[in-house]
């Protein structure tokens, strides 16, 4: 049985990833921070193990990895999904919003990858899949902090793949576009319509579609894929739209 760690697995894309791995027969551990009720619901629905673990706590992260290796013998898959957004135009962005997004989204992934690298290197196998965002590929006003982290994660993953690939560990990135989550549900109707018009498929994606990409990259069907970025955005980043 494969052992899988999914960060930020209580809601949205993370929950869909947890459910997909669990349905495929994996032993899934997922982390959460604030949303305990959602974590309990996900655990009950999927049979996965919920662990409260902030992205900022390196000791807690190491403890989760130690628990998984103790109970399962190894960590087969790490999915870096946890992240936050604090959107605001740069000139009005409080320094603490910049710092918190950078620490959660980018430094948190550093902490997790560092923690799992040793057991994966000892096993000479493993897969790391990091969930970035189309914000790391295209410019979106009001997301300088968020986009900085997501673009950095793409570059980070490629460099980590160069380090770990020769040891049998595959590192890849999934880049979702606009996905039907709590965040998109809160969008004003006009903004939602404007974004839909930029997507070639003319719809937002589903969390399950992103989960399918994540589990594929971690599966035996993707054993020759490493250091790559798989974009799941309905064609949002595929073209440039010009006014006529």
C-alpha cells in the first residue's frame, strides 16, 4: 500500500486529491490548519488521516513525516497543495500579507520537501507533486504576492527534480487555472464572466480534474516524467486575446 501525504487536504483541490488517492487504495495522511470541521468531514468521507500541521512549523512537519515513515515504512508521495491568498494591489498591500503568503506558499513547500527528501533518498524512490497556479504563468493584477510564490514553485520544482531525479525521485508541478472552489464562488458575477471569456473551454475547472492530474503524475503511468509542469487551466494560458 502506498503512503501519501497531502498538505492542505481538508477542502477544495486538496480534498479532491485526498479522495482520489484513497479511492485508488493508498494510505493517505493530510494536513490542515484552521478548518478542523472540514478536515473531520474529509477524514470520515475518505478514510484518510487528518493531522493538524501549520506550514510554518518545521518541527511539526518533521513529526508528520516521522509518523508516516514509522507507520508505513516510507513516504511514497508528497503532494504540496496547502496555500493561501491575500490579494491586494501592491501599493496597498500590508507587509504582513506579503510575508504570510510567501511563508505559507513557498517556505512551507521548502520545509516539506526538505523533510521528505531524506526518507525518499534512503528508499531511492518517491514522487513529489506541487500544486502551483496559472498566476505563476500569466500576470493577474492584485496577486503579486501569490503569483511570486506560484512562479517560484515551478522553478523550485525543476531544480529539485535535477537534484533528486538521479536518485529515483520524481518531482513535478501541476498548474491549475480557475477551479470551482470557495474562492471562485465568492467572485462577483461580472468578474467571473470576464474570466470565463478568457478560458478556451468557457467553464471553470473541477477540483476532481486537478486531482486526476496530480494522481497521474504520482502514479506508475508517469514513471518517465520528471521536472515537468502540467497545466490544467482549460486553455486560459494557451492564447493571447486581442481586442477587435
